[in-house]
C-alpha cells in the first residue's frame, strides 16, 4: 500500500516538534528513551507520518521544557490535525 503524504496540519506540527527538540539539542534516541518510545515512533511523529495525540505532544514538550503560548499552540495543533482544512 503506498504511503500517503502527510496533511499540512501534520507537517506543521511535525516541524514545530522537531524544531523544539533541535533547540534543546536532544538526540532522537535520548527523547525516545525518556518516554519509553521507539526511535521510529518519534521519527514518524517528526515527519508527520504518524499523528501525535495532545497527550504525546504534552509529554514531548515537558521534556523540551516548552511552556506558555508555544506549548498551547502545539497541543492545539495536535488536537486539530485531523480536522478538514
């Protein structure tokens, strides 16, 4: 079965999460180990191939120590990822 291209909302969330991880200078393996996830799960979230729940996004942002408006924006993006554009 061919892979579908991630929706724009998923790509935006993915880019935001990847940007926050890179700003903290964390490697994927470090973050995935802290959360008990596989590295491939985190990779798929950061490429938009797997939607992340609001809870998963909150867990990632807690590790990255992101708070305030930026956190709320990314969590809301996770909630809205499946809504039609």
